C-alpha cells in the first residue's frame, strides 16, 4: 500500500559524511473528530511515539510508546500511513549527519487510560495527553513556532504531517 505522505525535512544527503540513523514510530489516533497529542510545558504538541529499540518490531514499539507516553494500554496498530525523514548535521559530531526516520501509523485504543510511564526528559517537558481537533493542533504548534523560531523541533514535523493528512483526507 502506498503511503499517504513521504516528507523530507532538513538538508540533502551528503555522501561524503557518515549517517547516524534513528528509527521512530508515531501514532495517529483519532476519536470523535479529535486527535490524541502530547502537550509539553513549552506549549508545543507532538503525536505519541518514539524510538524503536534493538530487536523490537515497529508495532510492539508503538504500542509500548503509546502506553508510556499517554497511559493508554494495549493500543492496536492498524496501518502505516506515512514517513518523515529529518536530516541535519549531527549535534554531537559535525562530521556526521543525523537522520531520523519517523513512520506514522493509524492506531486505535482498546482500554481506558492508566498512569503514564515517562522517561526523565519527557517528565521534564511535562508531557500531558490531550485530545484536540487537527486544526487546533496545527494552530497551536504554529503559534509556538512563531514565538520560538530557534526551537521548532517536532512542532514543524507534526504540523507537516497533520496538514498532509488533512489534504489527503487521511483522518
């Protein structure tokens, strides 16, 4: 099945530079015309998800990440809908490129919410699961980026994904 979106962000690949690649999975969960997002204490929003661990398949990683970040256990992964590749000079070694491949999946929730199990950096960011319209998530991330141009981070990535989904009627 063809992806609904395939987005490249950042710089073009430079074959003279080694690439540090990271794989992540991200959930698109829509109920009652609202999407599940994580709000940070900075005021930006991201979709649930994160890195795939060694020897972990994408579905298992996504179910784990949804549970850890939102508290919703036993989500079901339905289908892949897109990919974003973010490429930049590595923050720790400017002789290398850092490349993040984020795969987006439509997911459903099976249970009521329990407690989050956040990593220390997620706790520091105050991740809080919230339900809002896609348009509201785009608007809030856009306001955040306008006020914090130096640290747009995932807000830009997620807005590109959310806009692509609206345009393709993928929601």
